[in-house]
């Protein structure tokens, strides 16, 4: 598992895309279903083979990305407090991050754009300066066919910090080169 994890989180393999804009860093990781299924199964003791197959199948029905938004290296600020003057603005920022992030994300495949089914902010109360968002797209049959046609563009239209439209290209050749992971 360690080698697989290193592979998918190594930017040289094209599964991690990063942009720095106006003192912020946006980083998007493609997370393969097998990797997510393994992490889920690893935490469940006494899981039957059938249960494992069900989890693997479930993750195979979706496409998942991890979006991280944080300050650039030379910036020392928690993004939940960036540009916030008082508690009311801070509470509004957290509400937007927790409940509105899905409104700002799409995945373009060819000429079609898809909206995420789920966007969940993971580390809402963390002491970190950045925040993670799990972004899940449901994978219908039509969506799966489109995914096979070409490159994918993850689009984050930043309404929080007004850095504009940020695009992250995931090339089909890099996705196809992903080693198979069976556990």
C-alpha cells in the first residue's frame, strides 16, 4: 500500500495538480476507488469477503478528488480567517465552506460538465492553516463513457477568496497509467 500511496500522491504521475493564486495554494488529488476502498476496509475488523466486495463496488460507482485550499508558503494565515474582520464574518466563512463549496465545483469531460454529488469539508475545526474538501461525482453509465473519451478538467470557481476560475487538468494517459491495486 505504501508504494501505491506514494505513486498517487506524486505530482510527477499527473494525479496531483497544484495552482498558486494570490497567496493561496489550490491542490487537487485524484483518489482512485481502490485506494479509498482499501482505506475503508482497513478500519473494519471482521469484514467478510462479500462486505469487502460491496465496498469496492460502491467506490467503483463514483469518482473522488481531494481539494486542499491553503496559504502559500510565505503566508502565515488560516484560510478560514483570511480577510475576516469579526466573528460574524468568520461564522459566515465557515458556513460557506461547509455547505456551499459544491456550488463552485464542476468536472468537465469533453464538452460536458458534471456537478459533484457530495462535497464535504473534512477538517473544519483543525488547527491547520489549510482545509480539505472531499469531492465525489456519481458515476452513471453515461458519465463512465464520457470519462473514457479524454482528459478531465476539475474546475473550482472561487467565490470565497475571489481568485477566479481555477482549472486542474487530469490527462487520460495519466489515469490509464495508474497501476492496478488489488487487496
